[in-house]
């Protein structure tokens, strides 16, 4: 059984809602579901910078009906990939950033392929986390739609017929169903988080009952180990900070569903 210790790590002013993050080179790169910026925070200098993804006013605190709903950021060792949730037609963007240049892509055809191949209706499709592993892109679909589809959608960039649908049954928290909210890769293991929110919609927010941490092999053939994260938080992003003699230290970000521009990043120490 995994043992968890959750602590506040750092507060960052200027970000209202964090939905995904990557730690790399003592910097945190953060996406927000209601912003057109990629945020980068230098932990050494304690300085926040913003990279515009597209120019469309307003750039921040965008109303729910108009936002791109960027829910995931993945890093392949060279470039960063930012993904919209795909839950509405305005949320089908993918951005690629190499540290200097932004490339914008319409990802609607890939999302349509996944929905068609795996028989997922539009109101059940909601991508919350993404991992890149060689020729595989793993999409974590949050089961907050009518059918409650918590699944890893494996898209093979070389051969479509090798793509897979891997459903996972996640436990409830306080009688409320949980759904994927992000994932990160550590060696050959995937660590994922899931949140319990009392609403059956890919669009609306609800009361939060807490979050889970899970672990599954990269080949997706093992049974996941799952444990509850202390306290009641709606964690939406996870990234590895470091390996220690005792285990792993992750950084987590949350979406508080408020208009506060003070973001708290948490550290989660994980040991066996």
C-alpha cells in the first residue's frame, strides 16, 4: 500500500485555475482551462512568465462557453504538448511548444477517430490527461459523462489499428464516482490522479469529495494500485519533481473553481 504525505509547496500569484503542469529544469510549466496562455514559473527566481498560445480577447478568465479548456500538458523530452478536452467543438486545440515557438493544430479529426473507434458519444468524451510514450499517445478520458467512461485511449501515431481502449474501474469517494484528471510517467510506471465531483457532466462543476492517486504499468496490462490523497482537493495536474531514498515526490495543482488568482502547488510524497 502506498503511503502519502501532502504538503503545500509554493503559492503563485497570477493564475486563476490550473489544469495541468510539467516540472522540468527547476521550472513549472502550467496550463489553465480558462486561459490562452502557457504559464512558466521559475522556482529559483520566483518569477512567472506567460507565453501567448493565440490572440483572442479576453486572454484570461475566459467564460466557460468560449474557453479552449486546455486540460493537459505532456512533455516528450524535447517539446511540450498542450491539449484541449475535446468536450465541445471549441475545445479541440493542440499546441506544441519547443521553448520558443508555438505551433497550433486542429485536433478534432484525431478526437473524432477516437470517439468513432471506441464508440464514445460526444457527451462522454472529456480528455483530462495525456502522456507521450514513443509512438503511443495515451489519452485519459474522465468518466463524468452519462456512461461514466473512465478509460485510457491509446492512439498509435504509426498505425491506427494498433490503437487500444483500456477501461479502468475507479473507486468512489464518499459515495461519489471518481474520474481521471491527469497522469505522469515515471520510468515504466504511470501515476494518475482522479477526482470525485458530485456532478454527471463533462461541462459543469460540482461539489468536490477528494482525489485519488493510482499507479499502473505503462503496458496497461496490470491492475492499478489506488490510494486516497489526504484532504479534499480537486487535483487536476500531476508531475514528478524528484526521486528520493524513501520514494517519489510529485507536484500537484488544483482547480478551486473560484476567481482567486493565487495558485497553490502541493507536494505529494509517496513511499511504500
